[in-house]
């Protein structure tokens, strides 16, 4: 069984037991969370498409880790103008494990 969920402005294809990194959620590690915005369900027999969402469907996940991604360096430079700017950015994320998909 698989589903397509929407969270953090992005869409993810998920299956039970899968671990994935999503945009940061304000929850603690070890908590369970339910994603109610399910766009598609596939249960080996038939495919259910929402328009835009499937009512009554939800995906339950467990929060494994709250962390930050690797640092990305942003460097701006304009030749002959004595202009250079160096910045770093670490995007926060939440790592979740999909527990079950309910139709």
C-alpha cells in the first residue's frame, strides 16, 4: 500500500516502514503525528484519487529526529566592484517513519 501526502508545501510518496525527511514540524521526538492531507491511495487492487483530497484517509507517522541538514555555502561576488558576501545556511528538518496508512 502506498499514498501521496502533502506537508510543508511539498508532496511525498510514502509506504509503511519508510523513513523520510520532511520540512520541520513543531513536535517532540517519539511523538506520533497524523497527516490528513492525502492526495492518492494505492492498495494493490485499485487507485483512489482525491479531488483534491481524500476524505477520511490519514497517514500515521512517528517522529524519529529533529535536526538540521548539512551546511550550504552561499557566495556572491561581483568582479571589479570590491563586493563579496559569504553566508551559510542549515535547513531544519524532521525525520519521520511511516507507521500505517488508513483509508
